[in-house]
C-alpha cells in the first residue's frame, strides 16, 4: 500500500479520464480500469517512469507494462540485468518480484488513444513528485519517452529546457539523482526499429555503470 500522496486508487480528479475508465469498465468488466499503482521495490534505487497504462495491458491487469507489447522488451531487460526474477510479466498473481527497481507512470489512468492532455499530466504530477521524494540519494530514474522525461522535470520543479530528451542521454538532477532517457518500448517504436533490443540494452548498460559508481 502506498500513501495517498503517492497513489490514490480512488482518484477521480481528471473528469475526462474518469468518464473514459467507466466506459471501458462497462465494455470490459474483468479489466482493472482504475488508476494503476506503482509496482516493485519500495526502497528501489532505480525508478522507471512510463507514460500511462495501456488499454489491454496495465489498464487490464492493474500492473504497469503488464499484458501488452510495451512490456516485453522492458521486463526482458529487467530480468537480464538482475532486477527481476522472471523474464515476463503477465498478471498480478504470476509471482514476479522486482529487486532494487520500481515502475510507475507519469499518468496513472488510461487516457483515450493513449494521449493524456497537458492538464491531466500536470494534475497527476503531484503523485510523481511525492514518489520522487521517497527515492534514496543518488538514485537513477529511467524515463521511457518524452512525456515521462518532462513529467520528471516538472515533478522536480525544473524547467523543461533544463534537460533535453535524447535516447540514452544522462542528466544530473538534485540529490545527485541521474535521469536517463530512452525511447518508449511501444509496439510502434520497436516495429519501426526506432528502438531496438540493442539500443535498449545499451540504456541498461548505462544504468548498470551508474549503479556501480554509487557503490
């Protein structure tokens, strides 16, 4: 369970998203179709920030990046680099455990067409800001995509111009936290080869190097 400052299962602040989730729940009664909680180690040094739950992934299962294409590359990398006990994430009851890693989203609710508005991103940013405050000093944050990158900067009260998004770029933030960027592991990015397995592996090698420097 997370404090309400970090996650509120009953949040209804974004009326458009609340209405949309009610419609989705009617069509898919077995779907989670509510805000999706962060998942992983509560004391993690690595925090991965995605965009928002996917319709038939996190929105259905209740776990970030679970049950959809976007999670395939991510959980494979987490397993290969020792952050996960399983190579895939399928459901809340599959026995998967993350070590020294947690996954969250910039927007906790499924947005129509997977596109939250700026107002919705800003509304949800308070939860991310509260979560960032729980990170240990010298933590590493992996932002999957531009929206996640900008949400992290906003949560720290930084100007968006203070750190330019680029794949595998590193940005030093406050408390010696490092923000690492990656293209999102979406189906579109993977199938168009904007993001390849090799590119994603390189990002995790960067994270591995940063982690070793903190020992």
